[in-house]
C-alpha cells in the first residue's frame, strides 16, 4: 500500500486510537520536503500523514501563480507517483488550516472535485481536509463544519475541525497566548450535540480514550481541541500546555473524539504522551521539520562558503552549489526528524500490512 484509500485511512486512524499511538502529520512545501517526509516514514516503518497548508498549497503552484487548488492538485499527483516507491508504508494526504476566507478558493473546490471523482468510482484526491474555524464564534464554526461534513461524506474524505484558538503564528495567521487557547468540556459537548461524535455512529468506549471507537471505528471527523497549543518555536516556560484537558473532554463526551494535536513544537515528551493517551491520533509537525531542513542547508553553505560563492576572482565549485548537493543533506536531516517524531508518537514499526 502507498497512498491510503478511504477505507485504509479509516483503518489507520482506528489502529492508532485503539493502539494508543499517533501519526506525525508533516507539512511539506516542495518535492524535496515531500521526499524527505516519505523517506522518514519509510525509515521509521511508520504510516503517516503528509499535508499542505494554505500557504504551502499556494507556493506549490508557483510563487507568482499562488493558486491553491492548482498547487494542491500538483502536489497530490506528484506525491502519488513518488509514493509508489515506498510500498511498505501507507500515507494519507491532508489540507491544513483552511480559514473561512479561503474555503471558496481552496477546500470547497477540492471537495467538489473529489465528489466528482467518487461518483466516477475513483479515489478522492486527498483523504482529509481541515476547516479552521478558530477565529469565528463557535456557533458559526459548527455551522460551517456541518456543511463541510456533509460534503466530506460524499467525497469519502475525513474532515478535521478546530475548536478554540492556537496561539502564535502560522502562514500569516496569529493568535495571542491567553485564556482563549483552552477549549472546555462544554465546548466539546456542544460539538457532539451539533455534529455527533467523530467516531463511527457512537462514542461508546471503555473510558480510557483509546479503545472502544464505536461501531466500526470509522472517523467521520477529527477534532483539534486546544489545550494551550502555540504554533512556532518558543523558549521553555512560554507555552503552558494542559493535556489533561483532553482527558476531561473525552470523559465528558464518552470518548467521542479522534483528537488532533496542533502547535506541539517544544512540548515535553510527557505532555505529548499524555495527549496521545487521551485519544490524539494525529500530531502536526511543521516548525521542527522546517528547521531540520534549513539547518542542514545553512551548515552546507557555511562550511562551503568559498565553493558556493564566486569570491576573490575564483569560480567556485559547481558540485557544491548544485541544488542536489545541499538538497540531499537537507532531505536526510528532515527525514531524521520525521523518524524522531514517529518514535516519540509511537507509530514507528507499526505500518499496517
């Protein structure tokens, strides 16, 4: 298996929830970062999720084109082709952080395309899409989520929603680090009342947040409740996570949710482990892999500055400024960080057969 079918994606998410582990969801912006993510998942013998953000999708279409649908379709087509070289793992494709102002030019057209694909007996282009309603009132958030959930069902995709605000900055969107970063059990109860549980047709379970995924365990949607999450990199003490809040949310709703962890850079291993224990099946990884990729390039340039630059009348060395030379180092470095994430989240060695 390479790219997940809708059935395979449901099996992946159910396996993670029932097995008490989570998948790294790696943001990519280029063929190089995509290949690095695939290399990392293969090295870790882990299934995983590869995603493009609102800015990443625009960038993939060409920096002067900035067409998110074009970028998303190009990414999915290329990714499907290169993923065939990794038959031992399964990857799913996901669109990340689509705010309301981008729905009409990004996720809605993609869902419409996928509905057409499914009607022809084809697989959908992506396996899941995120609706980011963190900047609108909860009522409006859930109203849009209900509309998208209906389309997602027809497209055979999974919807991801965000309840609460993630602090920090990502792709030009920012939120303050304050009390709004913490969702509440009452928020979760309202989500269940209006959308139903995210797991199968019922949220019945044993009470530990990971087993008893309801009926067949198929994910209708995933929910990113916030518990102090912040995008970006911060020094210790700035980000105050409360992963126990996820346990309170699951307890109040009879384990109704497949959970997603956003803004996890710099989190302590114990905080990540507790979040996973409460039913997190997907954790977004972006800042750390960006740094790993770029740090390797910076190291190459600094070490070989007199070869990548034509200085003192010299001509440099083509082999050192050839983008493939520093690109290989960057991909290896990012792949190593992906392996680290798989090990930390417990998905390493658990690729579905």
